[in-house]
C-alpha cells in the first residue's frame, strides 16, 4: 500500500549512501525519478550538517487538518451560562435538587447556606459549618497534593499526553495496532476515524464523550476503541465493514466507577484481555474486564492519584505515574508493584523497548532521559540512569543559528526498537528556539546506545504537540505528528532492520558522521 | 461437585486443596473476630462528650467474661458459616427462569434448613451484641413495678426481644438474598493477586456492603415489627409468664420506633452481623480461587492423578477442573519452563501425551458448549419465541463453566506461539524462526550448516499438506537416535527433527482448534441474534453477590474473537496451508484482514 521505498535514510544496503545525509537525498533524486512528488517535498527539508529533517507524506495515508475555527467547542457547563438568562426563582427543593445534581454535596450545602432566609436557622448554620469544615479539609488535602485543587478540565489539560491540550484543535490521537487506520479526538468532543484507501470517516459522538484525554484501540480486535472521557470510560465498537459515517451511541459501552474521574490515561494489555484506567484524583487504578463490565481496583496509598499508564509491549509490566514525585512499575503476573520515588518532578512521559526490558522516562522540568532496565533473572537496575542530556545547544541552520534542546515532553519508541523520537520543548520567547522532535537511532544489544539521527520540525509557526509511531510500518518507521496548527502529518524513516543484515559498518559510518556534533554536548551518550 | 468423588485419588487431592483452603479461610475468619468485636464495642458504647470514660469502659468491657463468652459463641457461628460456605458454594450460578422457579428454590428443603440455621445464627449474634451493648438491652426479663399494686415483678424487656427478632430477620434475609443474588457463586478473578492485597482491596467494599445491607434490613425490620410485632411479644410473654411493662412505650408503635438510640444500635449490630458473615464468604472466595500449580507431568505413578491433564479431565470435582483451567491459563502466559513440559514428548514412544490430553480436553469443552448453543437455538426455532427467555437463562450457567475453558484454549495457542515457529513447518519463511524463547530448542537456522538441511527437509514436503507433523514426526523421532545417512548437518538435523516435533505436536491439532473455534463463534453469533440476548443486564450497585455471570455471553464472544485474532496474527498467511473447510477459511480471512 505504500509506494516503493524512498530511501531517505538507508542503514544497510550500500555504504556510499552514508557519506552524508544531504548526499543521500541528492543521490536518491537522481536514482528514483518517478518519486518526484515526494522528493520535491523533501527539498524543503532542513538539513543540519549531517542530520536531516524530513518532511514527507506517504501518499495514501490521510493527513487531515483541523482548525479551531471550524470546530465548535463543546457547550459551556450550565453554571457558566447561567448569567445569560433571566433569574427565575425555583422552589428551594428544586434548587437543592439541581445543586445536588450539578455539583454534589458541595453544591447542596452551598445552596442551603445561600438561601438562609428560607430554611430553618439551624440548618443554614449547620450547612455553613459543614461547608467550612469540608473546605478546610480539602485545602489541607490540596496542600499535600496540589493537583487536587484543579478543576476537572484543568486536570485533563495538565496530565494529557497532548501538549497544550486545552488550546489544541486535536485532543488525542491513536493508531490502530494492526491496520492502517487511526482515530483523532477533536476539540468539539467528536472522534473521527481515518482509514487508508478509504474516504469514509466515521464520526463518533456520545453524550458522555466530554474532554477526551486519551484514545487507544484494543489489540487483537478490529473494532474496539477505548476513550478516556471526563466522567467515564467509553468503549466504541465501530464495525470496520460498516459504511455508516455516524455510528449510533448504542455502539458504545459506558464504564464508570464512582470517584474515578476524570480519566487521563488508559492502557490495553497487549493481548487485549484487560484495560487499565487511571484518574489523577483516584489513588487506585481500575483493571477492567471490558466484556463483563467489571473492574478490580488496585489501590496503593501515596502519590495522590495516577496520571499516566503504559503497558510494556510484552505485557509483563505496567508503568503507573502519579502526580507526585513517584511512579510505580507493576508486574502483571501477581500484580505487585515496585515503588520508584523520583528526586524532583513527576514522571512526564515514558516508553518501553519492544522487548519490555528497558523503560525510558522523562521527568517534568528536566532535560534528560532516564533509563530503567528490567530483567527476570537479575531483577534489573536499582536506580535509573541518565542516558541522554538534552540541554540547549545551537546548530547552524539555513536561517541562522537554531537553538535546540529543552524539557523532554514526550517520548516514543518505534515498534522495532530502532528509532526513538523525543519531543523537546522550545522557548516561545526566544526567536530561534522552537519545539522540535529529535530522532535517535537506538540499539539495545550489546549495550544500550542512542545515536542522533535528525530533527523533525514543522512549518513556520507550527509546533509539535503529540507524536506516535505507526505500529507496523513495513519499510522502517513512520512517525505521526500532531501539530499546533491542527495538521496531522506522517514522517517516514526508511531503513532496513539492522538486526537482519547484521552489518555494523553503517552504524560506524553514521557514528563517524556525527562524531563532531556529539562533542558539542548536545548528546552525551552514556552507556548504561 | 462436592465430595461425591468416587476415586480415592481425586478425593485425596480435593481434600488436599479445597478442604484445606476452606479450613484456612475459616481460621482467618476466627482470627479476625476479636478485631471486629473490638470495633463493634467501641462503636456501641460511643459517647461524644465523655471520651475518656468511653475508652475506659470499652477496655474493661473487652476484658470482661461476658465478652469472652460472646466471642466463643461468635466463633461457633463463624465455624458454622464456614461449613455452609463449603457445602453451598457453587461455580455454576443457578439462574431461576421464572418467579415460580425462584419460589421453588427458596422453599426447597435444603434451602429451608439453610434459612433456619441462619435465623438461629442471627439470633445468637444479636444476643451477643445485646449483651455487649448492655444497658437496657442486656436481658430478656427486667424487674418492673406494677402500676396498680406497686409490687415488683419480672417484665418482658421488649428491647432485647426486638434485637433478637432483628437477628432472626436479618438471618433470613441473608439466606434469601443468598439465593437471589447468587451469594455462593464463586467466580475467578480476571487478574491474579496475592491473598493479602486482594483481601485489603476487597475490605472497603465488604464494609460498605454490610453497612448498606444492615440499613436496608433495619428499615425493613422496623416496618415488619410495626405491623406484626404484637404477636411475638404476647406469645413470649405468655409462654415465659412475663408481664408487659405498661409504663414503657411499646416498640410496635410509631413513637416507640422513632428512638434514635435504638435505631443506631440496631444498625451497628446489623452491620456487625453482616460483616461477620461477609468476611467469612470473602475469605472463602479468596482462598478457593487462589491459583494452584499442578504438575504438568508426574514423575511417579502415585501422583499421576494430580497431574494437569488428569485433573483437567476431572468430571466429579468441578472446582478442581476450574483450578486446573486457571493453572493452564497462567502457565500459558507466564511460565516458559512449564510450557516446554506441555510440548515435550513421552520418553519411551515419543508421543505428545501431555499436549494431546490437554488439547483434547479443551476442545471437548468447546464442542460441548457449541452443541448446547446449537441445541438451544434449535429449540428456540421450533418453539417460537415464548420459550426463548427461559431457555437462554438456562444456557448461561453452562457458559460460565466453559468460558474459562475458552480462555484457556485461547491461551493455549498463544503459549505455543513462541515455540512453534510457523515457518519451520510450512515451506515459506524459514528465516524468521529465532525468537529469544525458541533459541535453545530451535536449531540455529541461520548457521550455514543447518539451514540447507532444514530447507531441504521442509522443501521435500508438499506445502499443501499441513498434516506433515502427524505423518512425519513419529518417523523422524524414531530415527532420531539412529545415525542418519545423510549430510554433514547430521547432528543439527536430529535437533531439527526434535524441534520439528515440538512444533508438530501443536500443529497437528491446529486445524481442529481453528474449526472448533470458528464453529463456536458462529454459534455464538447466531445466539446473539436471538431476542434479549444482546440486551445488557442492569448493573447492581453494591451487593456481596457476584453478578459477573450475567455478562458471560459478552465475555465469551470477546474472548473467542481475541483468541482467533491471536492465532491469525501469529500465523498470518501460513494459515492458508491449514486444512480447513472453505467457509471457515472465509471467516478466518475476515480475521486476517481485521474485518470482524
């Protein structure tokens, strides 16, 4: 389905391609004349001496663009639109019931306290006292865990993997693990499903589908899509053979558990049998048996909630990050966990190596990547080691110097374990310091290695917000990036797997190419 | 399914596993009693304004002889509860098809005995509670002064009677709800946890359930006593020749019942009662469903009955079969060494007894389920839709039995996936054979010596004959120890034949497995076309009864599909070489394209 390989970046076949990456592109231009369209796009690539930034589109993958103007944001909650209407006095009972429905116990107490002239005095005083007590208790709790003082929407924005979630037209993105289709959650709380070679884009809408924070397709299944919403968890069953563009809300299962919302992260087990969901306000994570609609809560004290979940590809471990400086790694056989306290911030993003033996982590506010190794025989590492330092460094670019480096916001490892994409936050105040995606070549044996490969940058003014590797791209790796201008683009990395060819020479050639750059301290390789 | 086992060996292993687990769970329930009693004492004597007196009262009460005696009585109650758990527990939920059937179950002699015993136990616990609370509740008779004559007589203490009757009422409602909510249905958890974390995780739920249940029961009992309380009161007073104190407000009146202190004590005593029972049930469930590791292959003939294939074929003790299925599921996911045992061949003879027995058992479970589903569909087709509701209720207990079996057969191909590399038997991809797991057992395919030999061996086979394993492997195995008159890669080839056998072991049954799964899936699909089959049950908010059996059909469908996807994604195009019928191939093709 993809066009024959455009060898932007070959690792194996012929060594002459590796003299320099710039040369690779020119060389390919001469050889593959019938790929004019891609190569003219490739001409826009920013070439940074030895490392290459690629802007290419495989032709038949849909790359839609959504702008904020075309999407209507979801309607405001009733409380904020109240001022637009004339004030009409209901009876106290009606108002109390409404307050209870809208805002729970707080709302009810507030309503009773506010309508002191209509209720008996002891009731008003009592509710005022209880309210004060509750506020005091929650402020105390909030001082322990500051994230609990956020509103539900703010919390989703804070812990979503999509950067700048509240401002973005794209809310979440997920590739299907086996087929060429992906789902995008949008600002207007709808989800669209795009398939290659198909113009039909089913749109999913549901009454409960508010503030979508995460999406994930069920592995080993053609149809099921899990959606983490503000109040519940939705499991859509979208029939892949159906031509309907608006599946009814009857196709969705609603899973909810009291005290378990908003849900900010979900993870299917790689066998598709279990779904784990996490909420920053709930210290327990829920292990759902989706078909039976039953959940087993796994409670651990400490951390104040669970924000991010990531299941290792071999299914043996599960990372659970908390809003505090603490994360846990669960083993999934007997569901016990290791506790990993961090020094500074909470865990921001993480990714597993394909064999599940290595976990790369980034911490909030830090400019380094940590690695943890796991092994059934030796038990794995006792402390996380720093494998890459990504502090600011300037590179000579086509339009003057370019500063690259900063906080590591997101990590993604391609399914073959050969490319690692790292989203580095830029400085919006500085002129030449945009957010970029740095791509590394990785090797895990004999020792773990990271070799710089290139940068991916957007068009002028567009910053990367989210990225994910295509789960089964045959010609190498395909990185899908969601940009701040609402565009979704696919960046292919064509290579043949180094493990099959078994040659070390390309790696060495590359290492010699980039040797002079590693000396200027952008990438301090540490071999773990 | 209880100890109706005929053979002494299976009885022995049943005794070793289940009885011991039940005994351990009861022991833990007894050990927990002092804790719950202490909490109950603290709550029952609670007084906000005299905290120091409250604490000192409670400590002296806890050491008092009456409390010790109550504890002994409570231990007896827990022992009886544990015995009833062991006697009544079921792995197949009983779903009454109609109201009449439910009535029949409730009035069944066995259930009547159960209700009677629980009523008695409820009264005993409430007697202990009333003695512990003390004050106006402690005894049945009190001294009172008659209003006219002024002489001191023994009067009936209505508060004590009220609490005792509440115990009987709660005991009966527990017994009744046990039938309605399938309290004794034991289901296996989707995830494995150690016993202590699981208990800790379930404890808040159990406390919440017992509080809610106690409040409901207290409300219902208050209403009951308001209308019918006069009868037991007069009966007791006339039998025991006790006077009724007319100076006190009678409790079967509105003002008498609106006594906050009485209602509070009733609720916490009820909570204590339910908590005692629920904890026993919870501990029993946790202990019984704990994973048990059966030996795949027994070294000695004495314990051959305990080996996994034998226990899987168990007919009498259902719980052992379930434990074996659970063990199979676990080993298929987590234990490489035990998987290898499953695929190993018997030492003299070279037959794959282990795998054959296990796969045969799983397949027979699946085909039995298929037959039941088809029979049910036929019945519906012939009788029209009137019968469908009841019949569809009948079938789901069966599903529950088999669904775990399905999961296991689901796991079984999965476990073999790393071992049987598809390419080595089918002609095409010899190169993709070295995953880390297979490394010790597969020949080094990439080494220059072995690979031509294997290629030639594989190349000789007609790629259209998938049953290569059946025909060839015994020959190869027999020749294995002998010198092969052949090429330089002799030793590699022996290893190859061995490893081919490893693969062949599974591969011969692959067509069976696939067709069995597809037939079952078709039956399930047809089942979902029946009326009411796809409607979701109402979710119960909080009860100790396990309601997961209501969604078993959805679980079965999901598990089946995942299973087939697992096989199709692993084997990919190689499935085209498997000998199955055209319709099944068509269905599998949908799975290959992720169109199902």
